[in-house]
């Protein structure tokens, strides 16, 4: 039996590399990893309120996060390997991005990343 190619392609994982890596001595060259159930990058192309940046760009650039699409659940792996499950109520790109930003912002090193982001985008309310 021959299966159409689009079925295989639809189930493939897509990886969006972090646009920056950590410069911290303890985590030099590392990024966070975010697993999302979202299937395509287009789902993350929504502009985040108070910025002119897309959700995926904010996560990949400001919060040093590599994004893996088409996963079974939404999970964030911190630079130290700690695993954080994201609530299933996060269905929109904006809601999911805000949750990840707040989670990272509550981390020891993530706090400075959040501050830097908010300094550059003072219109954002978190």
C-alpha cells in the first residue's frame, strides 16, 4: 500500500533554533527548549501586544528559547534541564508566549532577560 507523502510530512517535528545563546558562565552556549503542540510556525507569527515582534521571535531572541513544533504536549526545559509543563489552557500564541515569558521571568537568570525585554518594550504589560 502506498501512503501519500503529506501524511509523513505533517507528522514531522519542526525545530526553530534560538536566535541567541546564553553568555552566562554556567550556561554558556545553551538555550532553553520549548516543546509545543502547535504544528506550524504560522501559529506563532502573531504580533505580541505592545510590540512589533512576533511571539516566536520574542521567545527565540529575548528569552534564548529553541522551539520544537508538533510535539505531544507543551513543555519548557530550562537551561539546567528542569522541566516545566505548561497548562493546557494556553491555546493562543499570545497566551502561550505570555505564560512562557512569565515562567522564564521568574527564574534566577530569566529575571534579567524579562527586565531587558520590558525595558525595550515598555508598552507590554505582564
